[in-house]
C-alpha cells in the first residue's frame, strides 16, 4: 500500500488553516476491509513536525471529536471495502481537527494504521510555512437556525497582503471549526467572487436567522454578510464558507446610518435597519430591485447603536438609553411593549442579544480611566434582570476592550484588556485570571454556553478560543492543542 499526501495551501497565516488531500492506494492483490474515508477514529492521523524533527501536533478523527463536541470521544471505527488495485481519497479542511498552527516552518505528514490487518504506513512529508497575521477587525455572530453556532469574520494582514477569513464554530465546543475559508486577498487568489467592503462608513456584519427548523442542517451553514461603501449597500450569502455568485447591490438612503443589525427568513428574504440622527429606526426589505420601506419606529438617540434581533413572531430592540430600554414589535412594526428594564447613569460600552438564551447583554462603565462596571442581563422575560456590579476593577492601566457573557446557570463571565497589554478573565466569585499578554488589541469574545470559552487574538497563534477549566485552586486557562 502507498499513502500520498498533498497540501493545497502550503503557505498559510495564523488566521487560516491547512487544506490537504490524501490518497491511499491498494497496489497489491488482496482486498481489505478498513476504516474508510468517513471514519472519525484514530486510524488516520496527521502529524506536524518542527524543522528539528520534534513532533509539534497530532490530529485525527479523535482530536476532531475532542475539539468540536462535549460528548465522550467515540473510538468506534467505520469500515469500508478497499478492493485490490483500489484507491481512497480524502479532501480535508483541517480547521475541524485543530487550532490554526502557530507561526513558523514545519513539515506535515500522515499515518494510516489498522493493527488487525497489519497495516501501518506513512505518507510523504511536505514543508509548510505559517506566517504571523496582524488582526485588525472582527465581526461575530451567534445564532441557531438549526445548530447553535458562533461565526467569525476576521480581517487581517500578512506579508503586506490583506486577508479575510470566514470561520464557523460549534457554539457548545468552539475549539476547532466546522470550516475556515479565506474570502479575500489582495492578489485575487482567494474567492474573487466574494464582495466584502472594509473601508466603508461601517464595519461588515452578519444578518441573523429569524427562524428555527429541524428538517435540514444546511441553514446552520448559510451566512449573509452585509457591508457598504460611501454610496452602496452589498449583501452576499456564503454557504459553508463559499460565496454565492449573486451579490445584492442597492444605493444607500440619504440621511440615514446603516445599523449592524439585519435578519433573514427561510426564503432568504433580508431585512435591514437604518437610523436617523433623531434616533428613529427605519426597516427596509433588501431585494435585487432595491430597498423597500417597511416601517419606522421611534427610539431615543444613543451613543452606541441599539441591538435588534427577530424571531418567528417578534422583533426585539434593546436600547442602551439611561440604562436599558426594551421594545417588542410585531413583524409589521407595530410596537406591543415598551419597558425601561434598568436605569443607570454610566456610559454604555456594548449592547448585544444572545438568541440561544433569549437574553440581552448590556455593559456599562465609567470610562476608560474608571474602575466601575455594570454587567446587565435582561430576559428571557423583559422584567427579569441579572446584574453584576464591579465597583473597583482590580487591574492596572486604562480599560481598552471588554466582553462578557452569561452561562445557563446565570453566572456572568467577563474579559478585560488594558493599556498595559494584558488580558484578564473575571468571575464574580473569584480572583482575575491572566489570559494573555503582549498585544495592543486582543479582540476578546467571552462565550459561555456550558463551559467557558475565551476567544482572543495573539500574533503568533492567530485567533482561537481557550477553555477555562475550574480547579480546586480556582481555575486555569487550557490550550487544547489537539494532542490525545
């Protein structure tokens, strides 16, 4: 037998992942029943070696299970018949097997093993180079039209080349990803059909699904990305990271600011929102024929935009105004409920909606030089509030970035970065934990579906979610490098 490895992208950066091809040839006269191309046991293993020959990382179906699922790792093998003279082919995006590789030069090889058949063969090794990437922006979406997912849109630069990466994680275990695709590079080599504008008046953002269905998994992997330049609005659908050829392009309406909130239904009908300087929100259907006005809804003007999400029956608007103001609208724009759910004199820092728990998350603070924070969770009922107040945050330096989340038990989890280039994780009942250091920006994302996962960027390691695990002495941040 012969095992032949190929690498589609031997020169990558720390934000993207390798794509490999593998051929197993049965050149003898004996047929075998072996773990096949859809097997997720440890029969097929990829190994990454440093240039001095030491092993950096092993990856297999077992590590894929460990990095993507909370369930117990299942070593059961899935068998298929490999006839004499036959060939099996694997095409694998290794994003699902491991974190992105750290920067450096390495070699990758593959091993196929089946002890009962006496098979243990190694492939050729291929040199790979991983360059450091400088992350400059990130957009994040959590939604669950079928499966609960966390999707990242990463904008960075490597070797003076701009890159955009679309990556989607399983929300319950976001250590590796369902896929990671490069959408754009300035040399035009990656997905020239993708249309994403980063230099416009606003940042690109995702539209969220307003439906839930169980007849197909495909809606999980359908993502609409909306962006704009000075005059035009662009919307494009990406399915498993691959761009549709059709791009919706319409003129921007005058005198209105595009909000980073949009939704779509089962028929891929998009609704986008604009806001006037008075605070009034205008809703439009986004079609190939242009923007079709639906309704206007008055809200107060605020220093940061309101958060808007929709479900099968209602549109939910959370406004960070003198605290937290909640509006519930019918899909036709008629307002059914207005509630001032929380009052505060502090400045709002962020406002978001977690659709999985059906709660709103609003963070208030007393400025970058201050030390007081209010973390507010509203929902699922509008008058149900969970609050964590920090009167004296125990960090040194100015506050630069903050992110928080609520776990299913109602506990709040916070990350804060400072001007001293340190990133900390806080729990309400424990001392802070240093997560990372040495970066001007970490782009933190706290994600606490059941375990606690801390998303952050580091130059030599890219963007990854680190797992916080409680211990007898408090807790520690673990980096699951895919080694079993």
